C-alpha cells in the first residue's frame, strides 16, 4: 500500500507553473481543484487569492467572467488556513447576498402555482452552481459550511437568517428513505434516488444541527451505501462526512487506499486531492468541521 507522501508528491508534480491546479492536465486553473489541493497538501493560498473577483466571489476557472459556487469552497480553504482576512470578509458578504432563483417572487409563484412537476417548498432556497441559477444541494451545503465556519465566534442576524434558509432547503429536499439527490427529491411524481456524494456533502453542512429523523436516516443510508462504493470521489467524501459524525472510517480508508494506489491512475486532480484529504482524516484538522 503506497504511503500518503507518495500521493502528495504526485499532487505536487501536477501543479501548474502559475501555482494552481487544473482538473485533467489542461493549462487552465480550476478553482475547485486548486482549493482541494491546497487543503490536501497544506500549500500556500496565494494563487487562490489571486483568482478572487472584485465582488468577493471566485469563478469556476481562471479567466471566467462569472461568479461560481467555488466561492464557498475557497472560503472554507481560507477559514481552515486562517488566511486572507479581507478576502474572507468579501467572500462571506458575497455568499450572504447570493441566492438561488427561487428567492425571486416570480419563480416562487411558478413553482407554487404553475409548475407542479417538482415538489419542494419554494420559500426555502439555497445557493446555485452559477450566479443567477436555481439552488442545488452541493453548492448549498458548501456555502453553509463556509458561513458557519466564518461566523463560528459571532454570527450576525443576517447570517443566521440566511443559514436557516439554507438548512431548511436541504431538509426540505431529502429523498424518501434518506439521502439527497443533486437537486429535488421528487420530479413528475417520481421519487429520485439519493447520490452518495450529494448526501455526504449535505450531511457535512448539517453536522452541527439537531439530529432530526431525516438527518439520522440519511446518515444510516450513507453508512450502509459507502460499504459498496467503488468510486474514489464518492468514497472520499463519504469518509470525510462520516468522520464528522464520529463514525468509524478505518476500513473505508483502507479500501480507498487500495483504489487510489500511487495516485497515477487518478487523472482528475480534484479527485486525487479529495482522496488525500480522506486518507489523512484523523491525522489533521478536518477542513470542513464546524465548531459546535
């Protein structure tokens, strides 16, 4: 079984000359891959700070002109490293103001009156993948973690209100039987199946919430499903999430180490970095932990 240091070395070799990381060997920096690599390897956040937009957000890729969900992930990185005070404050303010399309009155009317094909409470909204689009589970979850971390010592009323809306949205969209799909739980009257990655990340956002039946059922679903997961990315997020709920992850880490090998078979740098974080779980401060 390869040591984690070998995986770290592999990740370092893939760093671009500009200081960031791409997804699959291109020359364009991916903010997601860079965030996860910085966390996994304890690298400097200088390149990440250089990609922040004037409005406080981050794009998905270097050179993009639109704000993205990666703002939440970048804020998590800076929170974990206690770095970039000004950058963190601007990112936090941007997240407070950003919201899914459901926040708009006409969209709420559309889903409440005109469009009954999807079933959810349009009064509860989270965060989108890209600015101006609808709320989705994963960007909402990362935004909640980022805001909760940033306001751990003192949470302004506006942040608490925004957090409650996001938490409410996640709990409203739990799949029947537990877990989360990427967006809605029921479409055209058909219950959707939960996804491992979405469930794991949603649970991370709810780690400090009251253990409702929905959360407990979703946790049990993830525990059971993670035993048969063969996807490196899904297994990595499962480990990171289950660890926060004080669940044993040793066997899952052993399985992940076997799947990853020396890391050369993992082409996606974001996936490799996430696997490293999962394998280091318990040996470092959890980057997505929220103070209770």
